[in-house]
């Protein structure tokens, strides 16, 4: 395994190799942001979102880092109706931007979902803190009600069934602050889906779903069972971080990735996070012909053997690391920076992890053997220093 170390010189060397200079220049990823676009309505295949009965175009918009309302406008004018955001995206700026954009639009012309993440273990004051968080989201969105609220980042069946959490979100629904209740998960643990069905309060699940997943044999039947029980599914991370290579240099074929995910009829819609008009156009083009060509199948099959950016979040590495580092979260932070080119979110993710000041310094070589072939030590060496970059310098 490659010798690694975390120091400034190493970071700069790796960053230069990875083209990470773009991480330090606000807006560098959004090269076509100023393009003027007259959007045409697209004819979308529609799917029903489980027992909610809501009919959605198979393409929606993830508003994770789109700080430019013109992209939301272009998506809306193209016929997209479902917009997905979160309390924490852009430190609240995405919700605020959406609130300003939608305030004069007919409420039945769009569907809006946001996410609030509880801190585990729940504090004594959890009920008030979580309610305040959701109320602030509604205030930023300038709405009395969202279509659904995701309890964000639930990866443990016990969390899904936590009585205090369930009581709070049921009250949100009873108070009319959300039409439906939902959960989002990064780890794609089938047991979380089963727990959501058993809990009986979650109508919708947002999960990572892409051609690189190595637990599809277990995941797909679980999705099917949950769909039969009435759960609606929304998919994210369909593009495995948006780049083909571990350094984030080469863009992935978005159309092939979307078409692959649409093969599962239980995925009602996908929420790619367009950050410019070209990315929106590419996704819209996929809607016109959702069948994977032979060439696209071969392309995706070949990519399955590449290291890439998408960490399965399987957790196999956790026991291998003598420092017990939260490696799956670190790999997610790496993907945000090198794949999404969203270093701010990467830094926020790293800050939540309470890492020691010097990570990995006791290992000459990384001990982790990742089934996805990730060079974990190298990725951590590249991402850990992002913690020390002032936020105003990050894109
Ligand atoms: S780094 Fe590898 S072993 Fe660890 S969670 Fe990701 S895919 Fe699994
Ligand atoms: S084994 Fe753990 S501490 Fe050692 S280099 Fe790998 S990730 Fe870092």
C-alpha cells in the first residue's frame, strides 16, 4: 500500500494532481452560470411516489449547491416540479434562495422537500432543538408547509424507530408543517428500509442508488418489499460522485447513470444536483430516451472496476483502522470535494466528525483493504487539510 502522510506539502501535491485548485475558487465549477436560457417544457415519464399517490416526473432537482436561482428557474420552466434541499446545504442559503424563488409561484405548481438532521445521541433538549431547526427551514423557505420532511442521514434501524424522534415528526405532520414524513440514508442498509416499513410513519425514503452498489442482490428485493408496503423511493448519488476517476478529473456520463437507475421501477424520481445549465441539459436529454444502449452498458460495466469516488458506506474499513477513524464519512467528504467540487460541504462534513488534529500520523502505510479498491490513506491525506482552509476561500 502507498506510503502516506498528512502535511501541507503532501496536500498541495495531491491537490495539484487532482485539479483541486478549483476547490479554492468560489464558483469555479459553475462555468456556464451566466448562460441565458429559454427553457422548453420537456415531456417527462411520470411515476407514483408510493402511498403518497403523488405523481412525479422521473427527473427532479437536488438543490444542494445551486446558489443561482436562474438554474432553478430553467429547471422549473423545463417542467421539473420536485425540488429537494436540506437545512444544512450552503449553511441555509439554498433554502433561502428557494424561498425567494417560489414565493410568487402557485403552491400547486411545485413540490418541495427539505431535510433536518438530528444529532445522535439525542440531547435532553432534542424536541425543542429539532422543532426550532425545522421551523427555521420553513421560515427560510417562506412556506407554512413542505411536501415532505426527511429525517436526514438515518443509518441505524434503532434511530429509525426512536420513539422521541417519531413523536416529534408526527407532531410536525399533525401541526400541518409537512404533508408527509420521510427519511434519508447514506449507507443503504437494507435493515434501515425494513425498520422504516415497521415503524409505519415514513412514507418516503431517499437513498443512494447507482450502478456501483455492491449490495444490490440484497437491496433490490428490500426496496421491492418496502414499495409493496407503500413506501415511495427517491434516488440520489446516481452518478457516483459525478466523476469517473478518483481524482475527480473526468466527468461521468450522466445520461448512462440516470438510465441505469431508472431501470428500477420503484425509484419514482432522481434528484441530480445541477450546478449549471449544461448539466441540466444533459439530464433532460436522458429523459427523451431512457433505455440503456449497449455501449452505455459496457461503459458502466467498465467503470465498476475503477476506484472512482463513490464509497459504498459499507463500514468494512472501520474495524481495520487502528485509530478508529470514521472512514466512510471521510470518503463522503472526499467525494463532495473532488466529485461535486463542493469543498464547503466537504469542510462541514469534516467538522462534524471531531477528528483529531493530526490524522493517520501513526501509520506508515494505510492498513485498510477496501473491497471497492479505495486507497483510503491517500484520500484522507488529500481531504483532511480542507478543515484548515478558511470557509471564504472554498467553493
Ligand atoms: S472506504 Fe471501502 S470499506 Fe470503507 S465504507 Fe467505503 S467502500 Fe466500504
Ligand atoms: S489505517 Fe486508519 S489511521 Fe492508518 S492510514 Fe489508514 S485510515 Fe489512517
